[in-house]
C-alpha cells in the first residue's frame, strides 16, 4: 500500500522542524559549496592524463574568461572530429581507444579494436529475457543503471580490481551499452506505450553509431549522414574531465575499491539528473513549453519576459533553470555546443525543426543578459552541449526517451578511463568533510520525551 498523503505531510512537517541550515553558515564556515572555490572555480582534487576542460584562466589571481577548450589526452576535440570528417569515417571507436589507452591508434590497432568491441557486444545468455524484458522501466536511464549492476552476477570475476580484469569489464560494458539501451527502450515501448517491440540482432560490421540506429528502427534502415551525425555526437560526449558529476561519482566509488558495475551504475544515476545529462531532454521540453506560451518567440522582448518567469520559478518545471545554458567551467563558449549547433543548422532547415532551432538560438541570445542581471555576476554564460543535442537527435528521429541514454552510451568511455586511472594512480579513498551545525541534544529515554 502507498503511504497516504496525510501521513507523508505530517512526516514532512516533522522533518522541517529539525533540518534547517542557514544559508549564511556556508560562508561563515568557509564551506566549498558544490566543491567550488570562492571565485567559482572548482576545488582541485586530482590529477589526470585523460581529459581537460578549460573555460577560464587565472591571471594575477583573477579568473579570466576564455573560449572553451575540450581536449582528450591532450588533443583538441575539434581536431579529432575534423580528422574523422576529412576521412569520412566513423570516429567514436577511435575516441574510446584514445581515452582508455592514451594515444591515437594506428589503422591496424583500430581495426583490431573494432573487432574486439564487436565480439564483446553480445549480452550474456538469457540476460535480455531475465533482466530487461521481465522488469521494464519507464525510464531508460534507470534501466541502464539496473542492467549494468545486474551484469555483476554474470561475471565470474566481478570484484578483482587488477588492470586486466577492470579493462575486460570496461570494454564489455562499453560494447554492451547500445544493446542494453535499445532493448530497454523496446520493452518500455511495449509495456508502457502499447507499441510493438522488436529485438534486432546486432550486425558485427556496424560501428556503434550504426548499431544504435539499426537497433531502434523497425526497418533497421538509416542513411550514412544520420549514422555519421550520431557518431560525431558520441565523439563529443565521450568525456569531460575528472570533475564532471558523473565521472567524479565513478571516481568516488572507484576510490573505495568497489567493483566496476557499482561504479558505472552510480555514474549513470548521476548523469540522469536534469542539471547534468538529463538537461538534453529538459531543453527540448522547455522549447515546447516556450512555443506553447510565447505568442511570438522571435520577439526577444516576449521571450525575455517568459524566460524571466522561468528564472523566477513561475513557469515551466518550477526549478528556476533555463536548461542548456550555463556551465561550471565554460564561460565564453562550450566547444561541444558550437559543433552540435552547426549540425542542427545543417539538419533543421524546414518545418517544426527549423522553428525549434530558431527558438533555441533565441534562448541562447537572450539568456546571458537575463542571468547576468539576476545574479549580478560578471561571469559570462554560454550555451552548453545540451541546448541543441536533443534537437539533433529529433532530426535523426531518435525518440526523446533515448536522449540521455545516448549520452551515457558515449560517456561510459570516459567513466571507464577515469575509473582505471583512479585505481592505478590515486590509491587514496576520496573523503571530504562536512561540518555539523546543530544544537546539541541529549538522549532522553522514551518514557521521558
Ligand atoms: N538557469 C538558471 N540559473 C543558472 C543557470 C541556468 N541555466 N546557470 C547557472 N545558474 C545559476 C546557478 O544555479 C548558480 O546559482 P547559485 O549561485 O544560487 O547556486 C549561479 O547561476 C552560478 O552558476 P555557475 O557557478 O556559473 O554554474 P554552476 O556550476 O552552479 O551550474 C549548471 C552549472 C550547468 C548546473 C547550471 O548552469 C545549470 O543548472 N544549467 C541548466 C542545466 C543544464 O543545462 N545542465 C547541463 C550542463 S552541461
């Protein structure tokens, strides 16, 4: 039986009596709220050779905004994407290699690694029947997390954290994520949406992007442009430094000596949040909401009025957030957003897609000024990767249910690289501190309360 509303309401009242923390205490006790320094920069908690994210430089002790730069293993993400585009080839598998091992693969190594990934794609016998079909979930991120955790039971050596074992687990998980995602989606369609379910076998010759498209479409058909566009999105989302919330989550769990399945499922749970990867769904929902409430979204004044309602928590989802805007590190620009916006402009040229693109571009144009005057802060704010990615996925006919899961299918490469780095180079349990700010209580026996 569900807990009745009046019971919950009195439990909430009970909670509120004893759980207030004065916001000024954070400043008083010099708390690094959100693990940020006073100037908004992140607290330095580790060293990495995997990935770097730059949005500002410190000059004479001052934070100076610079155009965003994302590098995998020291190579600018734009160069990696340009390389794949110039050769007109798929690039996500190359990025996985680069992140896991540290340098660009030769053609021979890349071909061999593609085969290793394809061979590892198959899910264990009866896994789909027992773990995916039997326990559907409305939310594919939830199902991804549960499935990754369940794979522990199918592993003969789940707990050993030696390099060989963790690499095996990581490669298997990276290879299996697309099938888990698309099967979970099929079951969700059947169970919750009353639609047909189809489990296409995966083609060993397909790249990961092609696998995804062929497995989610009833007729398995896709164009080369669609597959290459998705591939570029996977390349762009594959890592974002050790401090992004989901990767840090994977590192926190890894620092305890816990197993790969626990660390990766926790990272999936983190990415699901609407301030993190879940923002790609929210950004498109927000665009729909704006289109429904603003008579002429092309008029910046009308749009600004509605966005102000959103910021005041009076409209859309009541959180006060304009999704797809802002970033903890980037200031002037997010290099991923620039690339994805270019893809959106190429794909969304007519009809509703073109309208939504124009609306999101207007959100990008109008929001920085609104936020700056609300926050009274000089920190520039830019569009982030999630503003346009959902639109690009819509143009590829990818259902909304899969927007954040596709992010996970890509980001697992980074999670794994950081988990391996945490295990092999850190060796210290991550354990920050919390200051208790309570009035002392004494224990009273039950009959004296
Ligand atoms: N809408 C409303 N408020 C925003 C905002 C946005 N898009 N972006 C930043 N802010 C607020 C923050 O919540 C923060 O408020 P606080 O001081 O009361 O905590 C303040 O502005 C300063 O933020 P900043 O330090 O620049 O960023 P952050 O690290 O606190 O937050 C995000 C980063 C990404 C969580 C934030 O920009 C956000 O919530 N964006 C919308 C969700 C989103 O698109 N997420 C995807 C990120 S890739």
